C-alpha cells in the first residue's frame, strides 16, 4: 500500500473500499500465480513426455525406413542380373 492510498482515506467507508481493493488485488495476483504453476505442471507432466517420446520414435522410424528403402534400392540396382542361361545381362 502506497502513501497515496493512505492520503485518500478519510472515513470508515474509505477504509472498507481500500480493504476490498487490496483483497481484489490479492486474488488477481494469486490467480496469476496459480496459472503459472499449472502451466509449469503441464510443461513437466508425464503425458507430455510420453507424447514427445512417441513423436520422436515416429520420426526416427520414418527416417530409418527411408534410409533402408534408399540403400536397398541402391544395392538392388548395383547387382548384375543373370539371365536364364547364367550369363550376366546389363540393364539400362
């Protein structure tokens, strides 16, 4: 409470108004603090970790499957093909 608030108090009604204002400010500050605590709780929740981990595994699996497809395609093309008579044939 600042000095300006003290100077405005002249009657008992002014004291009640100031008390109500202080209660309101206290509730607003408390609600803001609880919102911050809830946000921190959501940030570090187990469900969030599971979601992030599953998304990471999905991404890693997608990358691994693309690499596997790419390398298998390279190795499949690099093998010389043999015909029915056992001779190597070149594919263009």
